[in-house]
C-alpha cells in the first residue's frame, strides 16, 4: 500500500490587514502585518518538518486587489519557501482578482515568470500533479466571476435573484464536470475552491467582502469522486460534511490570523491532510494567533466605576492582547469614570493595543410632567422625579414613604 499524500491546505492570508497595529521601526511594516507573516512562517516550518508533498493555497493572498510592492515581496518570499518544499497550487480568490478585466491579478506574476513548482489556478480545470509520494489529481474552482460565467446566457429582463440562481446552477455544472474529469484516474483527488458553500457559518469576511456573493450548493462539492475538498473564502474554520460517511471532507481551513473582534473566539490555523483514495484523514493545526479580548462591565449601579473597572482588568491576563472595554454607565456616574486611569492600567498589563473604551450611557426618556404639571399632586411630582432619575424600585418606595410623611407634616395645621 502506498503512503498517503501529505497535503497542506490554507487560505485567506490577507496580507495588508493593518488594523490595531503600529509601524515596526525595524521593518517599516505594520506590526499587524507582521502577525500574519509570522503565522505563514510557522505554518511553513510545520510543513517542512512534516515533509509536505503538496500545498494548496485556496485563495486571497492580500487584503486588496492592488497590493503594494512591499506586501508582494513578503508574500513572494513565502511562495518561494513553499515551492521549494513541494508543488504549490495558488488558487485565485476574490481579493486576488484584478480591479478591471484588462489588468493582471496579484498572483499572476508567478505564472508569467514560470516559477517552478507553482500553478496559478485561475480557471476551472483539472491537473495531474506529481509529488514525492505519488501523483494527485487537483481540480481548481477559482472565485466565480459573473461576467465570465454568464457571458453566453441571456440575462436580459432577469431579476437579481434569478441571475443568482442561474449563476449557482452554472457553478454546479462546472464543478460536476471537474469531478467527471478527475474520475478518469484512480488516484487521490482533491478539489479546491474559493466561494461560499450554502450552509457555511460566516465570520468577519463580510467586512472585507468585494462584490456580491452567491452560495454554491453543498451537494455540488460534497461529491464522493473527491477525496478532500480544500476551500477558502470563509474565515471560520469548519467541516461542511462532519459526521457524514457518504461524502469527502469539505473543509474551510479558515484564515490564519484574526482580523477583528468578530473572530475573537475563533481558532485560527491550517489543515494537514493525509490524502488517500477513499481513505483520507485530516486534522486542523491551530496557530498561536494574536488574542482579542472583550471586557464587558455593567457599572450602572456603581458609585466608583473606575475602581470597579480596574478590578476587572486585573482579573485577566492581557499581555500582548488587543483589548476593548464595553462599559454600561448612567448619566450620573459617567463623569466618575476616568479613562486615563484605565488606559494606564492597560499599559501596565502589557496590552498590545487598546481598540476602544466604549461607554454605553443610558439616556432614558425622561418622565414627563404632562401638559399641565400644575394639576399633579406633590406625591405625583416626587414619583415622576424619582422615575426620571432611575431610582431602584425598593429605594423609590422608601423615599416615597418619607416624602409622604414630610408633605403631610407640612400640610398639617399648626
């Protein structure tokens, strides 16, 4: 029995994400860009140590479609490292596409220069790739470009929903053709695609999405003629066919670093696959990514919100984290919260970056006295006042009793 093909699957590097970073004086790069590059380096070290046979990058190398030369250089160094280890497939994602149809994509240069061991997969096709442990069939399904896929269709008079349905059907037919072509040889087969599969749980990619997205039917990719489906585009790692024995693993590797607080609790990493015909196994290898931490505090009843928030900060290990504070306050105690003191405490805790100190101050609708307040009794006026100040019910009851005693005493005959 031949050894399984050792496959590295990763996606959504998005080099150029600079939020929550600062300029590194040694490199001139954003420290957040360095986070993403370090994750790539750690992944490459793993691939080297475990003797990778084939690497599939499932799309989205950069944050923008027109990355600056420095970002291109940093990615190129890592492409070189990966291609020296094993054949490398660079699938074209939506962020890799050129801004206009006549311009080159951000990864096309590797094809133009005929970089050894690199296949820039920018069309729907199947290739046989030779590796150290044997041949592999790879089917490529880059990000769907509407104008190309529907160029022969008559979409005049069609609604957006009808056009989307037609595109979904067209994508299904293309992916089925890839499976039919791959089925000609009885060797390990992998499909790689960059798109949304219906039912996928999405994350922060919505904040960096370019253009309108159309979901591909899960049934079209969960085809038993494939041994593994390596997907990109969705940043949240997930296996779309978990628990199923009638379909291959259909896996989003997810992004390799956190982009924002929408991914605060999501593990990040890459997939390591032992690829065999109808006997594939795989695992998710988690990377030690930048922690994002949200500290929430309801301090509406606090007489000293600064001290209470300081105690909460000291309860957590915040070293090297991106932190945000979400604090609920009232108009009465908002002025008692000292943001400067909180920022000093966060600096002392070796926080990497303070994203925001957000104060959610209740501004309740003030109890109105009515069009004719002169018609209200003294007790009614007191009650309206206490309600406007958001005095708790039990305390309000006590004060009303005291007020009644005072008012009745003032009104008694002398």
